[in-house]
């Protein structure tokens, strides 16, 4: 019993490494998965497997009072679950010859323009939310939540100061009309750039509509479902709360592990 459990665990570990290895070697599109934090969570399926809802790395009430428990619970267990379910459904009805194999985010986002819109919405929705959960962490009392290390330096070099970066990121989040996301990305030439996308699009998608492409370093969901219960129409208050719970360690690892 013990032996078989161990073998199973080893198998999962090895398979996960293989998938991650394939992704890391094949192109810069999904460099995001080179991050230890993200790969451990393993929200990309094995070839031919089903996508599943990732377990949150903290409890639903852990981001209180900045992000409330009920919002987190509904956002993760209902909204995110629907993206996962619809992604799996869409994959079953996709033209296999168009998508090919493996069914990874990298492959899906690369061919997204040739696939049915359900994949754009739901692969985007699953990827974006999985990343978003990892980019938040419970606030530590009495500790200022700021980026350090190489990312902290790069933010200061690029935007002059952390305050100026936050201002410009919040501005992008505020100006996103309707539903979408605000992003800090690392472009192919290594620059930090702020951008935003509508709906569940993201900067990894191989589409002309995505103006600024690159590896996500920071992501903020600005759909009303992310804040309406606590903040109602006050998106600015939600953005201000977000800074208290940003997981700068994940962000740093996305930044340093990408090309
Ligand atoms: Mn959302």
C-alpha cells in the first residue's frame, strides 16, 4: 500500500517535471511555468488529461480584510470552476488536428486564433485565475508589502519609483472598460511593461488583438465578480486593497525565471 502510494507520487512528480520541462524548452511563450511556485501547483494537465481547479495556497478568509472571504469563495469555487469545466468541454469538441498535442496552455495560446472562441475565453479564464491566486498572499502585520530583489530594482529603473508604478498599473486597471485584466509583463526584449486585456484574454495569446505580448509578472482581475460584494462599484478601492496582498515572491520568480 505504502509502496504503491510512493510510486504513484513519484510518477506524478516525474510526469509533472516532464511537462514542465517540455514547456520550458519549447518557447518563451510559457516561461511563466518555469517558476517553481507555479509548477508545484501544477495547474497545467498532463498530455491528454483534464484541467482541474487548483487548490488555493491559502484559506478563503486569509486575505481579509483586504479581499473578503465570500468573494474569494465564490470567485474560486464557482467562477473559476466554470472556466475549468467549460475548458474541458471545449477541448472535447475542438478540432484535434488544429490543436494537436500536448493540451498545454502554451499550445492552446499559440494556436488560439485558429480555435473556437470558447477556448479563448475558458483557457484564458483558467490560466489567468490560476496565476492570480498565486500572485496573492495573506498580508503580514506591520510589514510593508513591497517588491525586493531584481524585480524591485527593475520596477524602480523602469517606472522611477514603486509609487509611480502602482499609479500607472492602477490607471490601466481603472481604464479597462467592462471586464478584463491589468498586467505587468516582461516583454521578449526583457522590458517591464504595463498593459491590460479585455475579457479573459492575456498577453501570452498569439493574437493581433493583443497589443503588448510577454510573460505575466503581475496580474489583477478587474471583472466585477472580483470585487462587487465588498466594494460594489468602487474598483479603485479594490485596487488599493490588492497592494496589501500581492505575493511579490511569486512575482519576482515569474520575473527572474522568464527570458
Ligand atoms: Mn475572475
